[in-house]
C-alpha cells in the first residue's frame, strides 16, 4: 500500500529527500546542507509544501510545490514529482500528484509550472498525462575551462577597457555605498529580458540582499561592467557543495543601452579565467533555445550543448480580472500566523 506523509525538517527526512532527488537527477546532485540552508533562508512571504510516498515504511517518492518571489502571484506555483526508478509504474507518482493537487487548492491555483529534461521520456509522458503542456525549452551547455585558450580571448576585456568600461568583482565594489542597490536594479533590468514561461516580478530589495548570506556565492566570481559609475552588465558563478569542481552560471546580461559592444563576452571571459585559475573543471549554464545572442557567445567560447530542459505549464482555472493585482505578500499576511502543514 502507498501512503503519503509530510516532509519534516529533521536529518532523516532531509537525507531521504536528497537521496531520492539525486537518484532521479544524478547529474545535478544536491547536499543536505544546501537543502537546510535553502529552508533557513527562504523568505517568509512564500510557501512551500513537501511530502513523501512510502511503501512498507520506505520512502520511494518525493513531491512538492513552492511559490517564488520572482513569480509574485499566490496562484502560480512550481511543482515536482520524483519517483525512484525501481518503483515507477506502480501508482506512486499518481498518488503523489493527487495529494499535491489537494494541497495546492488552498492557493486557488491559476497555473502550475514544472520541468524535466528532453531525454527523460518517462517524465515527459507523465507530465503530458497530467495535462501539462510544453511552454519553453532551455539548452544546457557545459564548458571545460581548460579547453579555452585565454590568450586568444583576452582581447575582449581589453576592447571593453578601451571604451572606458571597467570590469570589477562585487568584492572589489564593497566600498561603493550604493553597490547593493545598483546590483538590484541591474538584475531587474536584465531579468525582464530573460525568456521565461511567465513574466518576472521584482523581488523586494530586502530579499535581494539575502544573497550575501548564500554559502555557494562567490563574490570574486561575480563580475560587473561599470560605465562612469553606472552598472551596465554582469555575470556570476556559483559553487556546488556536492561537486567541488563544478560551477553554475547564475545570471549573465547587459543593459540594452550597452549591448553589441563586446561587454557580455568580456564578462564571460573573466569568469572562465576565474574558473581556470581556481582549478574548476566544468561550468554549466542554461539558455532559452531562441536566445541566439547568448547562445552565440557560449558556442564561440566552446560550451558543449546538452539535452534541453523542458518547461511545462498546466492551467488550473480561468484567469480572473483580480488576478492581475494579486501578490504573494497579500496571501502571506493571512498565512503568516501558521506554517503550511506539509512544510
């Protein structure tokens, strides 16, 4: 018999959840420490629910939902269902999905968002069976920094410098009293041009500042392009606690006023320099399949394309006029007194 129970914030459940997710997604390993940190630093404005499917007391599946400040609507949620390969086609995924649907009803859901990879055929079939439709694809690309001849590419930082544009790390910019606010506004300008299944929301400044508390943050690998004191471009790299040789690209972009001047390429070259100097063996990034500008930069640098990640969406109800004004903060005011039971 399949039973569903809530995830509890104890070491046993963290280990079980991470083991299940890492088994389903072996190329993208997480650690218990990363999960705990994420929970500790998660905004109180957003809700999350997680639960296990068990057979004879053994956890064989894991599912959950979550809200996001970057998609600031209480009825738009990210969902996921993971089942261990040995227990698939036994009703585990369906049981988790049915429980998830019951849990999210408290938010009067408008749309649910999910994802899988194009070579995970079982995941695609399961999503389609549940009524999800594909809405976007991201190419994953990987680079071995040692494969790049930096002497060949060093001309880009020089050309940018000749235009009077400086490239500094956020660590070097610590003396700028307006650094955090400038970074915040720069990210928002870039975010609005990044392809996404849903239009992004501007995160509260206080939430943005929590970035400095993240263990995987590399202040010396967060590069900012500066033109006469104005922050006009950026790229950053993040570590993986599960793989000490792996780096993930966070966000790369340049403001519209400064594009087609080689700034994005110069920023990327500086980030690869960092990875090479520090002994990292792989950088991973994702780009929407129609984002030709950034894909072109990555292709020229030698990033190797991997299977695409597919974003899925499921409409749960008709959109209403009042939906346009709903924000997660509004729902949070009522929810703040008590945690979601499955969190």
